[in-house]
C-alpha cells in the first residue's frame, strides 16, 4: 500500500519498523508488565500482604467507585509510551492501550452492565494545548471494540489542577476536589465506567465519581491503563 510506503509502521516504543496492527515490537511489548494477582478488590492494585482482600490504602480510605482495574504497572516501558501519547502526539499509543483494555477487561465491562464509558476530562485549556485528551482517545477505542457508547462531554474539568505526580497524598485530594462538574443534564445513565491513563491514589477517580452519583448514576467503575505507586 502507498501509505505504508510513505509511512512505514513503526513501534510506538522504540521506532523500529514493525508489521502494521501490532503497535509495538516484541521487545517493547515484553517490557510492559501486567498487574499481578492477587489484586485489591477495590482499587485493583497488587496486594502484598497475604490473606487480605483490600490493599493497605483501601483499608484506610473510602472510594466512591465500586472498583477499578488497571492493566500495566507504570514501569519504564509504560512511562515511555505515556510520554509518546501525551507529549509526542503519537495517537497510535491510545489505540494500542484502548485495544489492550478491551481485550483484558471487555468481558468484565459487559458483565457488570456498563452503559456508558466516560473519559476523565482535561481542563479545556490543557486540552487546547495538547490538541486532544489522551484518556478520551483511549476511551474511544475501548468504546468501539466493546460496542458501548462513550460520553466525552458528560463531565468537565472546571479547575486547572496541578499534575498529581508532583503532589503528596493529602495535596492530591485537595488538588482535584470539586475539579469536575456535570455538563449535560437529562442524560440518564446507570452504570458508568470512567477511563483514565494512570491510577495512583484514586483521588482523581473519586472526584469524578461524585457529580455522576449526585446526578443519579447507580454505580461508577473505573479502568486505568497503568497503576503507579501513590506513596
Ligand atoms: Zn519497540
Ligand atoms: Zn486498593
């Protein structure tokens, strides 16, 4: 194909030439590490203490979402892909992540009866700077594969927040408190799935859950591509 002649498909991680549709070369793919069982029944992080159903964090903190599932550990390889997606305009990464989420969690998402997929929004200023919201691109692909509608404008971020990674636990909570509002009224959604790129303490998800529950949603779940250490 002419397109492949001019734009030969390259690995999203290391830029070596690859077959189309694979997104990553075998080496980069191997470096992505999946979250290992046993996982916390609430936030989806790996539990290190034996015999526990919830992680150390979730035994202390109440979360508004029913549960969250993450696919990859936020290691060097995952971080590199996130950087490509957020700062190098490489949208292929979002397609790859969306497809990977669908492959891993598609049955689960349909099983709990999700009727709406909602990406965590960026503030409009930040979205304008970047040109797109990376969580929205991932959610679009997940929606396409699972056949569940996506509502990118249901929530809006009404405060410009600092990057969560720069903050400690308490600061994170304050940083995103009241950061989200509902944009559209009159849409009746029951089981909502929030989609984000990285889960750390769950503060962002919790802040987004609140307006959804207040508007009458029955339950809110989350899926995130990566899980990072929040402490
Ligand atoms: Zn590669
Ligand atoms: Zn947990």
